[in-house]
C-alpha cells in the first residue's frame, strides 16, 4: 500500500546530467536566462532533504551562519534534514536536523516530520539514489538547463534502468525543460 507522503528529488541537471560543477557549485544556473522563474521553484514541502555539499553551498550563498534571517527567508519554518558524516553548524533558530547513516534508518524520523506532506530531496544525486534504493521515492522531477559543465557531480552516480521511470510530464520554462517521472519498483 503506497504511503500518503512522497519523496521527490528536485534537481537541475545540465546537458551532461551533472547537478553541480567540480566545486559543488550551482552558480552556473544563475547565468541561464529565466533561471529565477517562480515556475522553477520546488513547491512547498513539509520536509526538505539535502546532502552536506548542497547544504554548505546554500549556507555560503545566503551567508546563513552570519545572517540567520536569510535562512529563515529562504526556508521559512520548513523542516530541513541534512545527511552528513561531518559535524556542521546551523543558522540560529533554523529548523534543521542533521542525520547520518543509512537512509532506511532515517525514514521513520523523516516520515514523522512530514506527516501527510511532501518530502523534497533538493540536493545530492547520491542522496536521491539512496532513497531510490530504499524504495522511498515516488516521483523524480528534473529541470534541465542548456549548459554543459564538462565535469561535476552526476545527477545519479549509479546506473538506473528505464523500467523504473515513467514519464508523466514535460514542460518548457524559458530556456529550461522540466520533466517528471513516476518511479516504480519492478521487483515489488
């Protein structure tokens, strides 16, 4: 029986299916016309998940540690879980939890925090694959930019077969293409 909550990674790969450049930066996105379109924003979610590289990049971009109000402005009161194997700092008053270990072990805490709401994986292709391997993804949404980085963090750093994905929508937003896939688990 499907659960009422949903995990959705929302990545912005380029033409080479890399999410971030070799320095874990997403700053290349800012140069693409239309990248600030509200249509490209992830919808509101009860919980957002990210890996430590994404978290540190966001913190750096908004200067979140010295300006906690910037984190609050970006994430509101949304619960954010960061998967990390390192000790990380959080902006004062931020609704952030740090998790380590296997995704399967973290699922109960994530489900409790999400209630009936949606969970978005906003960064970390490896993290998204771990949720896929735990059979905890329902949908994948990608916004593809017309950029080729050369090197960088792959969208999915493991081989995944087409029998796990069914295209449900494709939309042009300026220079971007946003696609959504339903995730299935053939061995279920």
